[in-house]
């Protein structure tokens, strides 16, 4: 339906408390990329917050396809939002018997331009939520942590903010996972650092290893980024995009560095990913 006709109750706990989860999926020729992985993660997120998800994989996939076809977007992205649903005021989730499901077409991005020219990243002052405070494997509607980081990114005039954890190790961007290359080997923060298990992140790691490239998951700092030969970001909506500039003005000493947008490993992985999709 038209967005002007759609409505959600003001008593929905998703609106009142950010109590809900979401997934963003991407299609190629109306076929959703890695749909089983996205559906599995949606179900796991729901289970982690004891949220009823009564929808089958086929039902949700049909809904995504409907949204894409209604918008004539065979290569579009769709956000699936599942909120707790309406109920009386208060934090008790048991008073919300029926969840709210909504699917929205994700705005298009100038991907060809980003792939060719690259993007900039900054290290914000705000830190990633500690896993013992909020499980990073819950893809939650409550995005205040990353919204604060995005606000800093805007002030730094960079495309993406890459958050550190409380120990000063790299985690992830506000909507992306980060990789860097040094001496022909690929490095990315381990899930234990407190980041979401990205679907595209997993696909890129698998592609790289199949191509004979060494991928290391571990604990890294902004200083490791500064020593890198290449940096790139991954996400469902961006695929693989090179980083051409990084800044960390709040660190002491502050860090900054520029990179070429056409690093050989990034180019190779992007070609492999395009072949896959």
C-alpha cells in the first residue's frame, strides 16, 4: 500500500521503546540474496528477545517480492521490521499479544559511484554497546547507539563511523562491517569484539577463502587501520565498497590516512562478489 495509507499504533512498543527487530535484504532480478541466512538471523533475533515471529520463510519472502514488484525494483533492497506490537504503557512485553510486521523499500544509493570512488570513515567518540549490556546478535530496532555514532560521522564529514568497543578494539560501522588488507592478507574484527554477524560479511569471508586468500578474524585497533594497504566496507545494500580516507580526530594521537580506491584485493573480491550475485 501507499506509505500515506499505512499506519502503526502509537501504543506499539516498537514505537514507544524500540522493542523489535529488523532485517534488510537485497534482490537481484527479484531473487533475494542469501535469503535463508537473513531469515535465520531474523528468527534468532526474535528468539533472543522472546518476540513471537509467526511468519514462515515463504510468507516473508513473498512479501518482500511483492514490495519489490510493486515498486518495479528488481534490484532493490527491502527492510523487514518486526515490532513487539501494541499494548498498554509499560516495559512488560507480555502485554503485547500480536507483533507488527512492516516491509519498506530501502532508498537506492549511487553504488557505481561509491564502488569507483570509495568512501571515508571516521572513528567516533561513542563506543559500541558492550555485549553484556545488549547482545550484538540482536538486530534491534533500538539504534540509538549507532544513531549517536552517525551524528558524529556527519560532524566529521565522513560517510561512515566505525565504532570501537570499550577496550578500544574495532567492531563495526553503523550499518557496515569493516575489513582491511595488509601484505596480501585480509583482517576483520572477530564477533567476540561485539559486532553483528553480517550476512555479506560472511559471504565475503567465504569468497576470499575459496579464492585462496588468508582471512584473519581478531582484535584490532585504529592503528592497524593506519598501517593497512587497503580498507573496505561490506553490507547488504553496499556490497563491497573501498575506503579512501580514515580519520580518528578524538584519539590521542589523532590518526588520519588516505588510500587508493582501487586496491588489488578489494578489486578482486568485488569482482568475485559481482560474479556471485
